[in-house]
């Protein structure tokens, strides 16, 4: 029980610190009006991800789909053998 409480406590404190010091006030630094004034090129620079990150995500998404498909096949065969 202590481990679960400690884990919840750490998660709560972490969330509060992130909100208090990182997220709060972000609207003053990066307002919707500022974004509206950005060029399409600048928006792409800010919002786009690295090519390597996109490739990794595509690889992992494909792998996830293959694992799910394999799980379905295994479950079907396992169910029909009993």
C-alpha cells in the first residue's frame, strides 16, 4: 500500500510543479495573437517534428499493428485448439 501511495504522491507533486513553473504563464509568452502573426513557414518550424521522430513513430505504429494482428491470430488458433 505504501508503494502505491508514494507513487501517487510523486505523480501529484510532479504535476503541480509542472503546472506552476512551466505551463502557467505560457499564454503570456506564446499568445494566440502572436501565433496568428506567424508565417506558415514559421508555424511549420515551431509545430513540426524531427524527421527521425516521425520515422520512429511510423515504425512503432506499424509494429503495434503487427503485434495486435499476431495476437488476434494466436487467440483464434488457441481458442480453436481447445
